C-alpha cells in the first residue's frame, strides 16, 4: 500500500520510507519532516511535501494534537507565501507521506482526517466532512468496543439500576419532568431502537456508569473538536442534543 486515496477526490497520501520518497520528489520540492515538535519558520520553496515521521497509529491524543497543529501551521505558512502544497504523482496531488507502515485503521486516524479537512476550500463541505468523521469516530469507539456493554439489547446502565429506559428518552418538561414520570418520552428520532440522525452531542454522551469505568468524551477531549472548533462552536455542539447534522452544521457555520 504505497498510494492511499484521500477522502477528497483528486488527492492522495503516500506510504514510502524516506529514502524511497526522495527519488519521487523533484528538486523544487522541499520535504518537511513533521513530528510532535517542529520549527517551521524557514519554509522557502516552490512546493512542499509533508513527511509525517511519527507512527500516527500509536500516538496519544496530546501527541496527535501537536502533529495536527504543526500541519495547520505549515499549511497556513504555505498559503501566505504562495507555496504549492503537495506534488503530482500518478494523476493525483500527494499532500503528505506517512513514513511508518499503516494498517487499515488509518481511515479514522485523526491525522489522516485533519489532512483531508485542510483540502476543503468550501467551508460548508469542510464542516460537513469533519462532522461526519467525528460521528464515525465516536461510533467506532462505542460500537466496536461495545463500551456500553450491550447484552440482549440492554446496556450496562439499565442492567445495574433496573431502569427501563436509557439514553434516548428525556423529560418532556425540563423543570418538572422528574415529578411527572409519564412525561418521560422517547426521542422522535429513535425508530425501531435505532437513531435515524447524526447528532454529535448524543454520540459524545457518557452516563455515570461509563464515567465510573473512566470513559468520558467531551468537546474538550476529542482531538479534532479541540483543534478545529472555537469556544462558541464547542458550546453549540454541547447544547445541540437531539439535533440533526444539517442544523448543527448550520449553527457551527454561523459561529465560526
Ligand atoms: S451511555 Fe450509559 S445509558 Fe447510554 S447506552 Fe451507554 S451505558 Fe446505557
Ligand atoms: S437523536 Fe440522540 S436521543 Fe434521539 S435517537 Fe438519536 S441518539 Fe437517541
């Protein structure tokens, strides 16, 4: 696997060792090694190609955040200086090389997603892509690892406290709900036990039982939310429960 298509059409990343990569890069291109600690003040070339030298699949969240912030700095610096980002190879624009071997899980890796985010010039497309990838990321964490420990369709929290309803129900009356148990209703987006929309805040939700196990997702600990959204946008995500993607993205665009 040497050339990997990006999610954005026409772009790719490569997976060559640095010595293999040197043969493919012309004299006008500068290879920038990107790690967790970079000094990028002296870029001066016609083209740059990022060479991600860290093992992206084995970094912790802090390290991933640093790599992404470095990539953004380099990208912005290139834009300012009118330096072309990437090189042409096999009819694609290659924007980066990952010099460590990748497995299939690269598709949901935050660094791969961040590189794709930077390719979108249309801000609406960019936010829709990012929002979708964040939902995929959280679905992957919750479902593939069965964090809620579902057994016979009953989750960990319901088993432990005997409750018959879980995450997708809420009190119709915000203030008196606890005193009016019959007003505890199923979310209108839940059909046949499945959510029919993509609501990021619902996907971030972790109940007390999960928190006791040390599992907690918030707008302040998911790397891609931390890096790409401002304070107001994080607040928008937090308050947008039971809300479809289209509406949340609209609110995010208004507060960027
Ligand atoms: S977050 Fe808690 S209440 Fe919701 S499904 Fe998971 S274990 Fe159940
Ligand atoms: S929007 Fe949220 S509460 Fe409603 S069904 Fe989907 S996950 Fe459940």
